[in-house]
C-alpha cells in the first residue's frame, strides 16, 4: 500500500495532494488523517520536495495504543479516589455472581442427595431381588445429567468471577503505579492534548 501526500502554496493557500490506500488521488487544503496515508511530502513553490515524513504502521499503532492507554488512565483516575475504592467496586461487581455460584452449589448438593436416595432405593430393590421400576432408572440418569450440567454452570460462573477479579486487580495495579509516579487526572489529560 503506497500512500503519497504533497503540499504546495497557491495564491496564499496551501494545496495538498495525496493518494489514499485505495490508489485514489485527492486534493485539499489539509493534510490527510494518518489512517488515510503513511507518506507526506511538503513541496516548495517550484514543486520540489523540501520535507518528507513517513509514518510507519508500527508508529501509528504505537500512537493509537498510547492514546488508548491515556484514555484508560484518565477513566481510572476519574473513577476512583483510592485503591480501596477499587476493591469495593470489585466486591460489588462480583456479588451477584457469588450469589449465583452459592445457589448452584446448593442445587448440586440437592441433586446429589436425591441421586443418593434414588440409588439407595435401587440397591434395596436389587438386594430383595425385585425388579427396578423404569422410572427409578430414568430418574437416576436425569440426576446424573443435571449434576453434570450444574457442574458446567459452576465452572462458567467461577470463570466469570475470576475474570472480574483479574480486571479489577489490573486496574488497581495500574492505579497504584500512576499514583506512585505522581500522576493526576489533569496530568494525563494535558499529556493527551499535547500528543500529536
């Protein structure tokens, strides 16, 4: 992908010419956005290149990452006044999932109890050499299926809780780093405004 931009002065106004990533030539009075082109040339009145600037994809990506990090840092410092507030927010955001996990644990216990009672009935009938009713066999299979499904839900819910905690732990670590380096919300916002 070759993108080229050139600028000349015409009647006191600057005219810019560039080729976008699709090969289309454009003219205007402003330099294109970095996404549109990665090469820019400034031309003198005779049309000779006096300054060339090439922006590599990695430079552009680094600027995007830096800008995104500044945005996240600003949001972090604007949202919390202390690391303890981050812990409180984490507890608040995991509370519903913890309750659901406890409910699933209780459901699993109840299913295991019912399955055990069913198995005891089946063992008693077998011991007395009596036929096992098909309903008991079906119930036993249903309990096994329900327990397996509940186990999957427990694993998923625990994974959700772990992800929430990890996100808040990362936020807390970044918050402490920013505070240790003396950053404030206004420092980060000013740095973002000063960035090209």
